[in-house]
C-alpha cells in the first residue's frame, strides 16, 4: 500500500475536527498534537481500519503514535498493511 494513501486517510480523520490551517503541514505534525485523549486514539485507529479495510495492531502502532510524525507514521502503517495482506 502506498504511504500517500495512508497519509490521506489519516488526514481525512481530522478534516471535520481541525481547521484547515492546522492541517496545512499535516505530515510534519505529531499525533500527540491532535490526539489528546486515549479515546481519540481509539477513534482514530478505528477510522483508519475502516477506511483501509484492515485491522491494525495497536501494540505495533502505539510506539509510532508517540514517537513519529504523521508522515513517518504513514510509511510505517503502509508497511504493516502490506505485511498483513501477505
């Protein structure tokens, strides 16, 4: 799966939740900046799973949510999806 698709899906989650100017530099933003509560993270993961049609292991992605920006996370997520589909 293309990391640009993963990035687009992740950004889509925030389309109605954040002003456009806040998302202007979305790939460089940290998930911690936009996902403030643990329920926000759960909702975000559920949305991404539904949009991509796959299950995401939160244990694998959890560290990335804390330590990566959305651009890096998209690359990691696309790799996980490809591995899962193989």
